[in-house]
C-alpha cells in the first residue's frame, strides 16, 4: 500500500548543480548521465501535485505532444526514470533516496493505477476506439511477426493477429454470428463482409486479402 495519500503535498525536487559535482565521480560508461541529471528535476516536478490528475506527468518528454493525454498510459512510463534515479546509489546522484522524489513516485503510481480499465487493460489511445500494433524490424527469429500485428476493439476483443513464421498469414477470434477471420499465403484475392451484434452494438467487418500481401480494413458501426 502506498504511503502517499491523495491530499499530501508534493514537495519540489531540487535541481542539480553540475558545478558542484566532481566530473571524476562519473564512470566512463556514464558519460551521458550529466545531461539527464541536469534536466531531471524538470521532469520530476512536472508530476501534477493536486486535482484529479494528481500524479500525471504534465511535461511532454516521452511520447510526443500529440500523444500527451491523461488516458495514455504510456506517458506514465516516465515513472521508470524517477525510480532509476531514486534507487541508483552513485556519488553524483543527489536524488538517491530523496524523500521529495519518493512522494512524486508514489503519486505517479497512484495515477497510473487509477487509469487502468476495470478489465485490466491500459489505454494508449482514446477510450472506446480500436487498438492496433504494427510490427517491423530486423529478422532475428522465424517466430517474429510483421506488418499489422494486432487489431483490438472493445466489443469484439482481438479480431486480428498476424501469424508467426510468415508475413502472409493471419488469424483472429470468432465473434458470435460471424465467420472466422482466417487467411493464409495460399489464398488468392478475396473479400469477406460480415456483421455481428455484440453488446447491442452492430459491427460490420470488411476483410480484404491477396496472395503475398494482406490488407485489412475494419469498419465498426
């Protein structure tokens, strides 16, 4: 249980004065630390101190300003930076076991837990919208998935998942009253259009697939 209560004041985290820190205290592999040390207080002090968004990072430093919304749980990944400085015992780290920083970490954790959905999910995009992932990168193992890797919606759950060992196959869940979303590299050009009624919401799904390439478009009404 977090010791920090919602009505606690959040003291400001002190700023680092690099002129008072011996450069020799940094190891060779820590050459990049002074930059983050200098700007760390600005990030820590951006944790909102009061109101319904108490614990939220008000400063956009991680996901970009266009994604900076209170419903975006990925904004709260900044907690890792706060915890790293709080737990790292180094001669240059003035934030190690800092009481003010601890309170801001606790407030951030409380906000992070508060925005979790009742079914356990965390949102990255606006509530009630669909969630999608795109997979790319260097092939390391044949199990990797590429292209449009996942499509999720609230009424249907996971309706699309790319298949491992190929960039031409996919699979998905079967909703009541619909057909199974399924395609493989053996398929020629085809179109599936089906509807489903889940949670009193009419859902129309359009699937377009071609050999050697899959294109999916999902329209929900």
